[in-house]
């Protein structure tokens, strides 16, 4: 039986076959790329954590080795200071927590050794001008001073809010005091050029007040969540 290629039936069958073939190919490509994509995401996350420890500009081939040497555990804690997971099997606990899943009962902490000194890397997530911002803040073992910082974003304005990704801005946080002797949060990110206390205040970004405020609110909110853990582990 010869098909009538001009009929509606032929058109529907032909279109259906093409759709099935295309869907199969897309599913196959997605499956084939899943593992490399997940590997790249893992490497990028580890690069960001290491950057907060002032370990930067590593090739992908160096990241896993350096991370394994520096990171000793990836805990999960809650805002009462309790340890939900010890994170001894690295990459199986805190590392698996996505930004969107962070809450008062699910807070990752990366326990690190840099030059034989303990550092705590705390993941942060917040809201910038146009979308999500996030970062990692590394504290010294005293839990009161910043060792390093790293920030990134989804869609901040190039040349303005997007400057939070630059090392120059991130360096503003190094050495800053997080809490006073009574445990009150004192670290702040102020409007560009308005720093009055170099011990506690970080200079913001010119022309990006809302993104600057977003970083400040994010840092202060999550330091508040982690405070009980830090106080218990000084």
C-alpha cells in the first residue's frame, strides 16, 4: 500500500516519528553529559571554597588534590550549635547541601587546615539586586576574625554589583572582626567610601548600594545562624 504523502495522516505520522527520534537523541545527549557536568560543578564549588581560604588560580587538575589536603571535614550543624553530621567522609555531608536547601537545621561547615591552623569555611546565600548571591566566609579558629572570603552571583549588573566576584572586594573582609567581646555581631559592609572603623567595616561597591546591602545582610544573617557553633568550638 502506497502512502499518500500529501495526506494529513502521513503528516501526523511523520511529525510523530521525528519528535520521538529527537526526544530520544536529546535524552541520550543529556544522559551522556550528566556525569561531566556534575564533575565540573563539583570542581567549581571546591574552587570557590578554596578561594575563600585565599587559595586561588588553581588548574582543575590541582583542585581535587588541594581540596583533599586542606578540607578535613564537611560538617552539617544547626543554629543551636548542634552537629547534625560529623562529615568525616568528606564530600558526603555538608558538601552535598545545595544553597537552596540551607536552613537553620541544615548548615554546612567546612573544617580546614591551612598552614597547620584551623579555619572554618561557612557557606552563605542571599539576595542581590537582580537575583541570588552567595559566598563562602572563612574564619580563624577563634571564630571572631575573617581569614578570607569569596562571593558570586547569578545576575548582578556588570561593572557594578558583579564586582563582588572580584578579589579586590573580597579582600576587604580579611582580618575584620566578626563579633565583639560580648558576642554581638559587629562586622558590616558600608556604602562605598564610608568606612569609619577598619576593624569591623568593609568598603562597599561604588554605584551598587543594593548589592552591597545584599552582601551585608547575607553575611550578618548567616553569621548569626552559625554563632552558636562558633562559640562552642573556639
